[in-house]
């Protein structure tokens, strides 16, 4: 915001309260109430306003207090945000970032445990990225703000407490590039967001059992970085996808289709995909845990793939 006066933030409680998870803390005092705009509880209205502001040359960052609330703005995101550049014959650019917390938290209930990447992936004209560390959260956010395309940035509600030393110097990440988290030889594990940490926990057990998994944080949910993914598959010949998204119509289903179309001849075993169960997320903590992929399931899946 200091670098570009066109950048502004809007959403519920993003101003003097600092955001529901304090992502915008201190920005209202620094940049004023017009650039850090508190909105009414009306997602369709302020999302539409942000898209209109982008059409006129601003670079808005629209926060959904919870990603589940953005379903109220689905019309604006799909029919306006994703399509206006095309339907205007290129007269308008929509350099907008839509971001907010999502995923399964700690007993937040079904409506506050949504994973909307499966909803938004089919909208033409929109890019989607998911951050998983403080380093890539900053790098992807800066890249999204500077992009002339509309970008949805998925943040996970359980990852806000992570701490990491990040460079003092300027850096911007590629919105379409996956991250190699752990090189390996036996199996390619593709994951993103919170599941990165479940996979790395499982990887420790797998290494102790003699397996050498390659772990890739795909980060870019649309489009997929098929170059990085393909090179890994050509080396390991086995693929396990681990996601928190729903099994039906989720990111894993789309990724499975893309791998099958492009790298089928390199596979020595069927692609395995571990996803959340197709049920509303229970409030009860024990039941909630059962609906989401856990490290022991990842270990068992790799053992099955590598038989």
C-alpha cells in the first residue's frame, strides 16, 4: 500500500479492529479510513463495489471475514470478476484480490469450515492460490496485488499463528509455480495449505520406515504447475494427492484428471487421492477430526502405493 496508492482494502472489521484475524492490524491508522474501508455485513455489495473500483483503475483487496461468507458474493465473483475483462472486449482489467480465512478450524461448525476452492475453480478468468507459510503468504499476496488478473488467495484459519523469519529485501513469488518442499525418489505427494503440515508429519514416519517421499506444495490451484508436477512424476512414477477439500468435485479430482491426461504413461500405479469426507463438518471435535485426512492415513496410502 505504501508502494502503490491505488491499493486499498475493504471488508468487515478490516479497519480499526484490524480484521477478524488481525491481518490488517494497524493499516487504518497508517493509511486512513478510505483506503482501509470498513463495510456493512453485505458481501455481495462490497464485493461488487471492489470489482467496480478495479474497473476504474484501483487495486482493491477484498476480505471475506470467513471464506464461507463469500458464497453470498458468488454472482459478483463469477459473472463480474471473472468475466468482465472478456465480455468488455478487453476494455476493462479487474486487478482485484479476494482473500480470507477458510478451511476446517477448531470446532467452528459446518458453515464456518468451508473449503471454497472447489466452488471457485470452474469460474473462467480467475486465478487461485493457497498460501501455507508466512514466507509464501507474503510473496503470493504481493504477486496477487500486482497481477492484472483477479486472484483468489486462500488462507487457512489454523495457520495464522505460524512464525518464520522472512527476508528483509523485496521478493515476489510466481502465482503459477509449485514449491518443492522435500525432494524424494519413491512417491510424489501433492498437497497444499494446512495439509502440507500433515504430509510433513507423515513424511517423518515414512522416512523411518525406509520410504523416500517427494513432497510438493502445489500452491497454484488454478492453473496447476504441471511442469513441476510432471517432472516429479517422471522420477517417482507414483502419485498421492492430499487435500482438505471435499472428495467430490474438489481440487484433487481436477488434479487427478490433469495428471491422467498429461502423464498417464509415466505412472506405475493408480493415482491415490485423500480428501475430506463429503459431509458437513461436525461441531464435535472428535467427529470433526474424523472428516479430515490425518497423518496415519497418509502413511498407509504411501505404503499401499509403494508395494
